[in-house]
């Protein structure tokens, strides 16, 4: 397996990595600022959660209509255009007096654009790295995401004590603009990976092809459902601890970083392949303690431990790539990203609704219990193919 250091000697890896880092920082600072702005204005856990994770809700539309572009559009131009769109949209969110309806319209439109960007980025990563380089490459991206979230949430929380949420949104827009410049100047002009024009029909055909294979279908469900339900817990940090939400998000990012390092670099393949279900259970079970409404220090420990379970996604993505033809890699990874983020948005809305009717702590407990149940159900179903593969006695 290639070392992390060797990845940075691969042409185009560094600008793709730095562009993604700037976008992650922008998303972190901007998301916290927007959720804080909405919560201060409305006092609603539901609207606060949806404002931060609402872009994910539009991912289902992108997966339905736009995803064929992940392999049929030139990567450099598409990635730079996506970053520019986010810069403009985040600046619009910062406008004083913007009606709530208009703000959420912008949020959902940005989510629609993001559904395409994820497939293009991960498809390009799979293209520029050798076959055995995708897992360490994606691990390194996940680690970067964790570090940027730690820094971004900590910095964002500090900035929000000194600056208004709207100023923080403008800072996030500037970070998106920097990402667009890095991607445009640092990447090589590559042709699309697949022939043909992007279209809804091409998207539907490829989605149906990817979904038709049972092992791949179960892998997608494992990537989407348990993860998404736990993000519903995360969406309530602002309403659970308004003055310490940045700390909780930073602790979650720290735990995710530790999990990615362990899974991506420290575990041998034979061990790693068996850990998807245990890691998904780790991801959810600490949140069950929120039924006791723990104080912030205890909550921070629970969040850190739980987030190490996000390392399960590396195991599942490696399996997905082994099950997918190379020419469909971008679309397959885009479908994974779009489906995962869609479920995260749905879970954020669901968790916010439950919190609105009960409390953030009870809603977090309920979402965690649902994640545990789904993980155990998928693990049970996943064991059936071996038994089903036994041929039935011939009737002749």
C-alpha cells in the first residue's frame, strides 16, 4: 500500500487535496455560522438543524438528474465551477434582511450543485491514483477533513463570539473562492472519463445498473443509513449546547480523524475487512447516553469516541470500488456521496422534528437507537448470500 508521503508526489493529488481542504474549512465555518444565525433568529432546533445540513436534502435530486455528469464532464472545469457557485451562494446567505424562505432556497440549490461535485472529485481521485492508492488517498482526505473540521469549528466558534454570523459567512465565501483558484490553476485539463453527454436518462440507467447488484446494493445501504442517522444526532449540537456547539463539532472531527488513521493506515486488510459492523455500532452507541442529558464535558467524550466509528466508511468504500467497473467509478462514488448526504439531511430534519416535540437529548438518543437497529439488520441480511448460494436439488 502506498505511503501518505508518496501520494503527494503523484501529479494533481496536491492541488485536489488543497482545494478540498479549503472547501471543507469553508463548509465548516459557514455551516456553523448559518446554523447559529438561524437559531438566534428563530429559536427552532428544526430550522437550525436543517439550515446546517439542509444542502444534503437536495442530493437526492442531484443523484436522480445530474450524476451522469460525474464521468461525462471535464473534472477541472467542473470542480472549479462548483467552488465558485458555493462562494456566490454563501455570500448571498450573508445578505442582511434575506427572507428565511429565500435563504433555504439558496441552501437547497447549493446542495443540488454539491451532488455533482462529490462524484467528480472522487472519480478524479480514483483516476489519478494507482488501484491500490484509492484507500490511503481517501483516508488522507478524510483525515484532512477531520483536521479542518476541528480547526474550522473551533475557529468558527471563537469567531462567532467576536463577529456576527454574517461576517463569518463572508469569510467562508472567501475560502470557497480560494478553493476555486487552487483547483483551476493546479489541476490538468483532463477529458471526461466516459463518452456521451450528461442527461437524466444516462443518470437513471447507470443508477439502475449500480443498484441491480445485491452486494453493491447492501454496501450502499450500509454507507448511507447508519451514518446518516448519527449525523441526525450531530445536527442537534447547536440546540443541545448553544454555547459549546463548536467544541462538540471539533471533538467529533477529532474522533473521526483518529478512526480514519486507524482504519486507513494501522489495520491490515484482513482485519479491516471484518470491522465495518463493529465500527458502525461504535458510531451510534455512545449517543445512547444522551438520554441522561450529560453535561458538556461528558457529551464531548461521547462524541469523540463515537466519531471514531466513521472509519467504517473506508472499509465500505473499498468494498464498493472492488464491486464497480473503473469506467463507472465516478458515478458510483457520486451515488454513494449523494445518497449519504441525502440521508444526513433527512435525518437532520427528522432529528430536529423530534427535538421540537421533545428535547434535543431525547431526539439524539432515538436517532442513535435507530442507527444501531439498522446496522444489526444489515449485518443479518448480509450473511444470507452464502446460504442462498447453495444450489437446490435438481427436480430431474
